[in-house]
């Protein structure tokens, strides 16, 4: 899924379910920030007090907290990055099948992610809860693919059944398919590794799309592929029907975040906007229009426009967009009240999540080698 779903749809559904504006903003930001948290190593200028941190080369450090990366950089093609990042936060394993690689295949709404989400709902931590909604939603969109380089992701005859809106990569692909015809799959495979849904391009993340592909469904890997026909409208609708239930349950457990002066009943209009065809920008524009028309938000509300740098700006007094737009940041200075910042809450939530992820995978018969000593 993309920003229109992970941020704007989550924001709209949270408000519609009764969350106060500020609380809904925190949940939606945490959900989307999983796709924007690229920094994996921050070296602090000074040793902080009353803050959880690690010491690396005798320097106070925040480390191993990235939840996204560029899937086209060679450095990301390592097992640790794939399992700690791609699998954990974007392709949660379904833990079904007879082999390790088959168990790593993502499937919707399975035990591992549900166990983590159950635990998150018990805690009074909006950031943690919102963060877990991201991988939960992705299990619906990314089902069938794996977060590691794997034969599972080696698909054939990938094609759309409905028109794609404003996606340049799709247009280029169509031209190449016409030009090379039967040779396209072989050529595409040689240039696009079987990593995540890379060979399906952005098709799984477009909420309105009907598309299909052929894949190997056997346990022993055969040469007899099976066709998968996919209706993203059904997948996205099902995902947010479940998310709505989780939002309502969270409010019932933590009523302090409920807006008693707001009542919303027309959820059908939310589902219609969710799966409406349009480019990425158009779908976001549709959500912003709906937020205003239904009085879920005012244009002056901070939540109305997503800002991927907001939490970093609030957490670090020497924040600079260019400086912090890197995998590693040095000489970072903490802002006042850093320990209460949402970025710091996200950092701790990521650490919490990873331990839960490997623990529950192991309980489901999928023992992924990792640096965490999970029982």
C-alpha cells in the first residue's frame, strides 16, 4: 500500500471511529512513517540522560531502527536487512508450507501479525499501535510474495486487467512487452531480482487494480505455474474492514482518546474513496477532499497534510533535511523533551516489534536467524 492508504485512509478511519484529532494524527503518522524511516544509525553529539540508547565505538547511538530502504541498492541485498526490515514490516510471513522459503511467503491476516497487533492494543501507546497497522495492512496487499530474495517471488506473465492511472513504469513496461513480446519475461527477470513484489512492480499497492500473474505454488518448486487473479479492491476493502475493527477495539481499551463530541456513521463513503481509481496524487487529493467534506478534519489541522519530517524536526534540535536524509547521521542533538517525542516512541516501538516478530515466527514453526535472543 501507499501513502493514500497507510496515512490518509488510516487517518480518516481513525477519526470516523471516534479518535480525537491529535490521537488519529499520531496513529496515521506512525502507520505511514514505516515507509519513511530510512535512518538506521544516529550518533549523538552528547551522551543523554534517561534515554534508551546503544554504545557503538564508545559513542551514544540509536541503531537498527530503519523500517524501509531502497530495494535497488546492493547493500540491502543481505539477509539481516531483508528479515529485520522487509519481512518484518512489509511482508510478514504466513508461516505455511513445508520449507523455509515457502513459510516466508506473506499471507493476509495470519497469526504472527495478529499476535503482535493484539499485544500492541493492550499498551497505551498510539505510535506503537499505528506502526503495527502498517505491516498488518500490507499482509493484504503483499500476500503471495516474500520479503527475501526467493524463488517465491519469481513470477511470470504479470499483466493488468484494468487500466493503470498515471504510472509511468506501467506505460514503459507495456511498450517493452509489445516490442519484445515473448522475450519480455526473461529480459525483465534478468534485470529485476525476485525480491518482494519487485517483479509485479507497483501493482499490489494500487487499490483499484485487477491484475494477474503466474507463480510456482508447489512445495518442491515445479515448472507448472498456477495463475493468480487478483482484485485489489477486494483486498483493500477487506484490509480496512479489519483495521476499522482494530481501531474500535483500541478505543474501547483506551477511551481517553475518544472524541465524545463527534459521531460518524457513513463508512461506505470511506470505502468508496479507498478503492477509487486514480494516480497516487489524485487518490491523496480525494482523501483530503473527503476529510473536509465530512468534517473529519479542518484544513488548518496539522494532520490534514502528511509531513514525513515532522517527527524528526520535533526530536532533534539540529535537524536539517539534507543531513538527516541519509542512512547514517552523525552529531545529532536531542531537542528538549526528546523523551516524549513521537520519533523516540517510534524508535522504541521498532525495537519492541522486532523482538515480537522473531518470537512469534518461531512459535509458528519459522525459526529466522536473528540477533535477538528470543525463546
